[in-house]
């Protein structure tokens, strides 16, 4: 009994430290006062100011474009890479998986500076260099999400479909794709999340006049973050929360539970 009570208290404090800062951020987004230590009454003016601010909306649009485009391209390339790694021998698989893990363990600032030096040598920094950098560091996340699903899939079923006259494309989409689809979707979401959250790589590979939310917040820290950013962060958190609920309790999740 004492052990269970201690575990519950421990979990309570863990989740409290995780979500209390987000709760404070949400409360501040409705605070009529610009100061963070005084409640000035409930207001929605920061949300109105958010959508009327051209600089914030431009940075938000740039962030969404880079995140979505890099996640889609990285998901496609990472899925192909995972299929290739899965077809290798075990020794080569270990080498390639180790190589894919290096960018995950490497410091972001090292990745950002190295990519900046590479891009400056061959081209000018701009939107394309940021996009290429995000695609590069997103691919390993997709690979490591798709590979476990490939290990769980049945290769004999795929080969049997080929023996029965199916084309490789038909066998892939009818047999293999339904088995690896959750891993591909998880890799896409993780890649998009990492792109939304990234600062170091974006800061070193972006050109003049290009701002994402992370770099914009960094430049504003010297003079103080505008309350409109609290409102934008609240909207992003709610969108992520709704997406999480849909993934766990949506029609596809219920269908998988019924199949099990």
C-alpha cells in the first residue's frame, strides 16, 4: 500500500514538472497584463494581435512550410532507406543503423555549423539550405521508426504474393504497406515535430530575412518576448493535443484494437 502511494506521488510530481510550465504559458496567453507576475484580467487581445502581426504570421508560415515539406520528403527517403537496410545482411544492417544513430547523438550545434560550412562552399544560404538541412537530420528518425515495423512484418507473405503473380508494387501496397504504415506515420510525426522545434540547425543554415518561430523568439529574448507568442504556443500545444487524442482514440485506433 505504501509503495503504491509513493509511486503515485512520484508520478504526480513528474507530470507536474512536465505540464506546469505549459499551464503557466496558457494562463499568460489570456493575461491582460504584459508582466508575468501580475494577473491583469482575462483577455483575448493577444490572440487578436497574433493574427494581425505580419512578422509572426510570416515566421509561422515559414516554419510550417519547412516542417511539412521536410517531413514529407524525409519520410519518403527514410522509408526507402529502411527498406534497403532491411534487405541487407545483419553485419551491414548494424553498420547502417549505427551510421543513422550518429546524427541523433550528435550535438545540434555541430550539425548546424557543419552544414553551414558545406552550404557556404557551394551555394548561398536561403530557404533551400534550411529545407535541405531539415531533411537531412529528419531522415534518421524515419528510418528508426520504420525498421522495427519491417522486422515485425512477414517477408514470406510478400514473396508468396510475388509467386502468385502480383507485381512488386501490388505486393508492396497490399501486403507490406499495411504492416509498416504505423511506423511510417510515427516517423513523419516525429520528423515534423523535430523540424518545428529546431533552432540550432535553422539558425546556422538560414539566409538573411528568413525567420522561423524558434529564431524569431531567440532574437526577441533581448527585448522581451511578446505575449502574442504565448498565444501562438498555446494554439500549437492544443493542436498537438488534439492530434494525439485522434491518434489514440480515432477510428483507425479503434479498428486496430478490434483487430487485436
